[in-house]
C-alpha cells in the first residue's frame, strides 16, 4: 500500500470483543489514508477472530508481544508506524467516522506543520453520553494546565517525526500519557479542534483498584511528576493528589505496618499541614493508628 497519512495505534490486552468494535470504527473512517497497528500486549485469551480480520485488511498490522503495559505497547506501535501523523485508540473506545477527516482538514489548514493536534470527546458512562469539559487554554499554549485538564489519548494526533524520538515513559504505569504531553509541550504548539470526534467509554475496571499496591504505584507516579515538573508546571491537582495518596497509603499501611503508616502521614503533613488538618479522614487514620 502507499504510505499512509495516519497511523492509528491500538494496544490491547484480553479484550478481543471490544477490540473488534474499536477496529471497526477505524475501518469505517471517511478519510481512508491510514494504517492500523494493533499491539497485542501479552493477552492470555483467544484473539483468533481478530487475527482472521487482519488477513482481510492490508492496512492492518498485528503485533504480539510480552506484556509491557500501555506505555510499552504504544511505543511498539510508534516504532512500527509508517504514517506522517500518529493517532491512538484504546481497545475499548471508539472513533466517530469523521475523526480522521477532521484531523486531516485541520492539519491541511495549518499547512501540514508539526503540532499537537487534538479534538474533543464524549464521555460514555454506563450508556449515558456527556460532553467533556471545555479546555482552559487557547491554541498555541504550552499545555500549562495538562495535569488539571488532561487530553484523552484518543483525541490526540502527533507528527511521527517527533514521536519517534519522544516516546512514552515505560517506567510509568499511570498517567504515562500526561507525562508525554508535558514533554511534547516544550516542542510543539497546541492546535485545538473544537469538534467531538471520539468517545471515551468508562468501565468499572477503568478505575484503579483501591489496594495498597495500586495506591503506592499512583503515589510513585505523582512523586515523579512533582520532582520532574513542579518548577515550571505548578498544579493544585498535583498537590492535592499527593496529599490524598500519602494519606491513602498511610490508611492501608496502618493495619500491616504502623511505622510505614506514620511515615506516609508525615509526608502528607510536610506537603501542607493546613490541608491535611482540614481532611476528616486524617483523624480517622489517626484513630485507627492508636486503636490497631
């Protein structure tokens, strides 16, 4: 096939039925110069139906790899992409049929310049569709609100020439997309396309489970953001999240290891004593510390 204008990268893990729907929404695009790169990221269930579909479409690449999580799967897609611009789609979300056409028209209007293009998305929660909140920045901004107001990954379109050398951080299991967006904000202008072209579908398993391991992973990620970006990217969301996560880890640690629980309580207080003292659950954690 001729060199595609877009490469659409779809990582998947144990969701073949949802993947079929996602792939179908790309195949049905009104703009046709694209390739689809499916990255099967260590799935342990049957994908034979998908593999049969791949044989029917020369525009689909199908790559199987050991589980590297979202960042690693997307990076594999980037490494195998041939398009001028790269888009992303999670296996349980969908493009509307005009998504790529809208992106192409915007890129053309901007003389095909390298930029951070993004559309807007509908949120689908339990079958109820709502619009995503309006953004607080303007075109050409430096994404200064990226932590407070992130871009869903499937709204984004980026030049492959930039992404090939600026990939997702595979050390992160959470917010790996926001990390990349912040880094790219130093390199690219932002071009907002005020059209709804994709749908983000919430599921129960979209939410990170409330256990010690998951909360510590989230805390590790936020500590990374605080250390790496705080000097030029202040964010109330970042501070609030760090306080809440330290207290959450403290709460979950107390029954297992009181000393560890105390450590995380102290970390929360060091961030903002006034904010911690305003949280009712701080006192609940203190009570459990002395009663356990």
